[in-house]
């Protein structure tokens, strides 16, 4: 695998994790979110 392919996949994974984190935070009530 070439370096640019690795970088591209790495960025894709980071973006999907970021989106999952946003959904996860939205699912938690705001008073509990502060404790996390």
C-alpha cells in the first residue's frame, strides 16, 4: 500500500470516528455529558 493510500484511509477513519463521537455525545443528556 502506498503512502497516499494509507493517508487517505487514515483520514477516512478519523472522519468516521469524529462523526460517531458527535452522534454519541448527542445521545447523552447534557447533565451526564459533563461527567464524561
